[in-house]
C-alpha cells in the first residue's frame, strides 16, 4: 500500500512511499525490543556523548533539513532552520541534565533504608504531527531516549522525508541502529501497534480526536500515555499593557509557522479601552508580513500544509462571518495553485462562532472585546481547550494573580507562549494530559521504583 506526498506551494506530487507490511513492522519491533535490553544498560555519560553528537549533526545540516520541511509541509526555510537548531538545544539540555534528573533519591521511612530509582520502560511509540516535524519529535525523543528507553516513530504521512532525516540524525551521531526507528504506518494502524506486547508506552502530539483514540487504546492496554493536543490559546491584553509591544508579539504569535501551531495565539481578548488601538497596530503588522515561496529567506508566511486543511480553515472563517464576525484583512483564498491562505483578521468574534469555539489552525486572528479584567479571564476560560495563554499587563503582581485564574497548562506574562526544554510543557481539558520537556518530561516514561530495606 503506497502513499504520496505533495508540495503545498505548488500542489505537485513530490514522491511516493510504501507503508510497512505487517512482517516489516514485526521485524522492527523485535529488533527495537532487543535493542532496549542493551540500551538500558548504557550509562548516562555514554548517552550524553551521543546526544552531544546529535546536536552537532542537527546544526551542520540545519539548512538541508529546513529545505525538506519547506518542500513537504511549506514551512518558511528561515523558520525551519530555527526549528532544527532548537532540536539541538533540546539534545544538549538532556545531555547535560538527564543524569541529574534521574538520580536515585533517598527517603525517610520506617525501614532502615529506602530509596527511589527511575528505570526505563521499553519501546515508546511516538505518534507525531507535520506542523513542527523535527521539534515535536526531538522534544519527545531526547528525554525518552536519554532515560534509557528506545523510540519508534510513526510520523504524519505528509512528512516521510522528515521522518527519514530524523532517523539519519541518530544514525550519523552513532546511536545503535534500533534505539530510534521510523516506521511508515497508516493512522488506523496505530491502535493495533499500541496493543502490541513489545510497546511499553505511547506519546502523541495531534488533534483532540486523534488523542482520544490513542488515549483509549493506551487505557485499554494499561500503558502510560502523554497526549499533547489542540489549543485555542487566548492572548489577553489589559488596559495597562504596552500596546505596541503586545501587538508586535501578537502578530508573531499568530503568524509563526504560517499560523499552524497548537500554542499559537488564536483568540485575542482585548480590553475595550485599548481594543481599537491594538487592532490598528495588529493589522498593520499582519499586512507587512511577506507571504510567498517558503524556500526564500525573505518569506514570513508559506502555504498551509495541505489543501484540505486550508479549505477547512476557509469554511471556519466563512461560518464565523455568517454569524456576525467581520473581516478586516485577508479571508480570501488566492487564485493560484497550492494550499495558500492569507493572514486574516476577524473582529466582532463572540462565543458560538467557529472562530471562538474551535481551533483555527492557520493564520487567522479572532478578536474579542472584553469589558474588564474579570470579563477577559471569563472569556479566556470559555474554551474546551487549555494548552497555553499569554497575558499582557505592566502590573506584574496583577498578572501573577490573574495567571492563577486562567485554565491552561502554561501562562506567559508579557511574552510569546512557547515550549522550552527547561520548562514542562502540556495542557489540560481537551488539550490533553501529561507533560513533555524539563524533568517532568523524563518522569512520564520511567518506572518510579521504591526500594525499602529492613
């Protein structure tokens, strides 16, 4: 069974690939299972050296890898290079901190001695999306493999060359062959693989619907899982905010990766006293963005990853307009081949519209007017999602107080919501459960074992 990849800039088919047969998958699972029995015995010093080498490989090939992303899913090459370098940062972070994060801890108890160890589980199946095809993989792989597990990657079907390139990073860095392997599988095959006795755990970054299926399969098999799912992050601007800076960051937050990010700012909740002035600056910033060939380093916004995804976004915009929203700029599919959609600003957005209730996975900013601070927080929490949030105010203490009231896995005060290897990352509600990155990301996929001695 084959599948093809398409260049979203032109709509032309790039190449065809073949899904793994059952026999090929079984072979890889056996090899990976055997590799785990050896890899878990390696010391942190050896693993650290390999991740340091992986970081060098990533940096040396950052432009090559960025061009692959541009071809397969339309990411502007400048952003692609930054993404690859961020992967190198994650590799170095765990090379430097992995041993410390998993050191044996002694505890007081009624025994003469008691301590806790952190031991790897086995093969972790990683089901990853196309929007950050390198970063999503490495932010999971670095802590998982550094802790002594091995990883099997089932990447999105529109970025197979990215999957193979990631596999090559581990090979070129000197990792044993089956510590990290990529397999080409249709989505419907994932649940079957999760139930396989050789799979110890699963992590997914993807849509809420995909997360539900994976979570259900993992629950049935009684296997640990981490779900990093969708988001409709609020970008809250209070009356006392630095409007100019907030607008600059807001434009970046909505347009980064051509708007295709789970933690992108999507619902702009603005205090009524600064609503008009903020929108004026925001629209000017959006209109200055260059949409064009993702292979050009002058491009800010590339195409959407697939035409069907672009069409779905266009329908959400149209339905919001039917219900009373107004388009200030953008909102029209360009008359040319490819999955293009321009940066779009919607105002007069209210609950009950797709632009408020659903995740808009593309460069569309939805503006909501808040009567006061309390109303802003209420609007922010009127969502099935709870991934991240950005709050803008010059009063930091007030910002901290309001941050505690926002239902999200992360709140960034006066800054861009982002993932950082040094900080745990994940959401609540329909944005999933569990955490990636930092020490918490390592603890998700280890056996926290208590040893008690008398």
